[in-house]
């Protein structure tokens, strides 16, 4: 044999098909990549953690916007609607107008 034969590139299989790796090797390589992504790189963990933090904060922001809109509506009603103010004072403070009689009924249990 000629010594130069070992330095040459290996011949491709017949038909020019690429070399096939066994399925176990592919699973091991994919598993190693996933493992390194999840546990080997602190930057990627921080990135995922920040993504979830942003997701939660966006939900909280939407909730606060809805609450803010309700409070603005209540402020408008308190400033401009006397019947709303009367209803709130009767409901929350239990006030009655002069000359009114309040009836309290007992609930049977």
C-alpha cells in the first residue's frame, strides 16, 4: 500500500449519498444540545426568566389599565351624577333622607 492513501479523504459511499449517523448518536447530540441550552448557559436561563417576567408584567399592566378605566368612570359619575352619589351614600353609609322610613325585614333561615 501507498503511504499517501491514508492522507486522502475517504471515498463517499456508492451513489454519492452522505454518511448516515445511527439514530442513537443523533438523539445523544440533540439531548446534549438541549442540556447545554437549559443548564450550561446562565445567559439563556436569564433570558427565559426575563421572558416570563415580561409576560407576567404585561398581564398585570392590562389588569391595572382596566381598573384605572373603571376608577375614571366612577370619578366622572361622582362629579357629575347626583343620583349616583345618593345611591352610593345610601348603600355604603346606610343613610336615609329626612321623612323617609326604613323597613328592615328579618330573613328566615
